[in-house]
C-alpha cells in the first residue's frame, strides 16, 4: 500500500488548517510501598523543520501529577519524576493542543544522505539499541530494499512491506525486539515502529521512535478503546520525516509526546520498585473549545 504523491509545495501550507485536539490519560496503580516512578507523557510546543506547529493551549494535571518534579532528558522530552505512595496511586494529564489538520506530508523527492554528511546528533539513530536490533536484520534489509533508489522511496517501501506482511494484533510484549516482531509477523504499533526504525538504520538512514496521541480526524472513528500511539521518523535530506507502518497512510492530528532511540527512551511509565497498573484510559478527540479546559470535564476520564 503506497502513499499518494504530493509536491514540495505542500510544505509551505503545513499549518493553514489548524485543528484543536483535547487529549490526555489517566493511570491507576496499586503500590505496596513508596516507589520512585518516571513518566514520559507531556507534549510540548514544537515547530519542526517543515514549519508544522504543535502548540499546547491549555493543560492541567490529574491526580498525583499536581506538584510533580519535571526535567528534560537527553532527547528533549519532558519527564515527570515522583515517588508513588502506598495504596492506590492515580496520575494523569488533560490538555488542548493546536496542530495542523493537514495529513502527514508525502515528499517522494527527498534524498538519502551519505553517512559522512549526516549531522553529529543523528549518528546515535544509526546504531542498534535496546529494542532495535538493526544489526540482526541488516542482510535482509539490503536484500529487500537495497536496490531501491531514493531515500523516501526506501523508507516508504519499508512501511509498505511491514503493513502488508505483519498482522496487527497482540503477540508481543514489552520486551519484544524488532527482529522478534518481524519473525512473528504479528505486531502492535510499538512493534511496527521498532521494525521500521530497525530497517532504516540497517540501510544507513537515521531513524527514531516517536510516541504520542493520534485522534480519529477526517477518518471513520475506530471503535477500539484509544491508547497511546507509536510511529517513527526517518532523517531524509536534512530533516526528520513522519512514517507510520501501522496505518501506512497520511494521518492528521498527531500530538507528539516524545522521541527517542526506541520505546525504552519514551516509556509512558518506568517503575523503580513494585507498582501494578490496574486501570488505564487515554483520550484524544477533536474539540471546538476555545482556550480552556474548565468548560466541561472530559467524560472519557472517568
């Protein structure tokens, strides 16, 4: 399944159709004793190289997120840091983001850069990482995609292959690597992203794992309960570009939370001790709210 072509001029109108999305989550844990925890869950204002903007208009913490300590990690992501107290621990976030309504740009003319010409900061995204065992699929990557000319064409061929060959469904777990998911031919969005990143890195294209919210904008709503979504970005012709092998078609409304080498860098929660997740709710919906979260509680929270 190949994305439709567009022209470079599409980049010039990246934010001519703004849309507002109300997004957030609520997580509940049972905690037996004081337990340090990290959360990578907070989107921020962003302006990428194409001029596509993401602006957080309003946000509020839910539950234990009040007064939480935050810091910025090495990938530029905001991390929440706290110590969960014994008992039932609930944490969450509710926000309104303004983003483009235009779907992901499709730019087939983009080139692949020679490794020696890549910026220093992109080199880490060529190397194998915890869940991206790109070294183990290098031979297959070159056999399947090495003959394809053009950077965008190679990455799109990867997305086409994964979309066609891998069935969406639970067969993996939080420790499944890209190679293991590829061998099983069964994947959730996390696995599709890891496999896409792995093939790109094996072909000397820097690639990184991305997570965020993806509402059902300008498509038929999916009845499946919403979750955080994962996709990947490839560095082509001097800029990071969006690819999503899970859906393999341009989508509008992505609210980006975090980027990293793989899911270990952007896990929505990391526990240094014992904490059992007992309840999880995620929402992301188009909204006509002007600028405040106080108009009406989001019914999805409860």
